[in-house]
């Protein structure tokens, strides 16, 4: 796991790169205090868990946090700091994911037919309330 911290605000976790090859059992990738929660779970045949459902209650999310999970192909990430300067430019391959908590991001697809799952906090209220372009 690669944690990418701000250069302008000490200790501020901005982005994470996680590679599925690092997984043995369950790995909670994101810190508990962030809005977007992501884990990677490597399981063996016949593994199960108790059936459950999640409780509906009001949660406050004041920023959109986003994750890209590469299923096929490769993607170059461009991660930005709070001041819009580039922090890191890692490449993701099948099974890898990126998580952006704060700062900006951009992605360059490196192969035809690349397939990516994008997950982010919601609800989505439209571009005007969700993002500003760098």
C-alpha cells in the first residue's frame, strides 16, 4: 500500500494506491475516519459470513471521495495536492485501486479496452456542487 501525503499540510493523507497482490485475508485500506471505506478481502472456497443488513441513519459527508478499481488494462494516475501541484503519478494495473480523499486527480488510460470501476461517496448533486476543474 502506498500512502500519498500532502506537501503543503503535514500529515494530511491525500491518496492511497493499493495493489491486490498485497492481500492476504482482509485488509482495511482506508482509515476509519474517512467517508469512503474500502477493504480488500482474499477468501477461500466455501468462506461465508453471517447475513446482515446495514442500519439507515443520517451521516454527514461534506466532500466527494473517489476510488478507481482497475479490472482490465492499465491507468496512469495524476494526483494533486491541496495547492493543485502534482504529488504523484503512479500506474495502476488489473487488480490495483486508487483512493482520493482530498486534492485533485486525473487519469490517463494506457491501453485500449481498459475497464475500471469507479466508486465514490454520494449522493451526487450535480457538477456545480461536486467539483471544480484544475
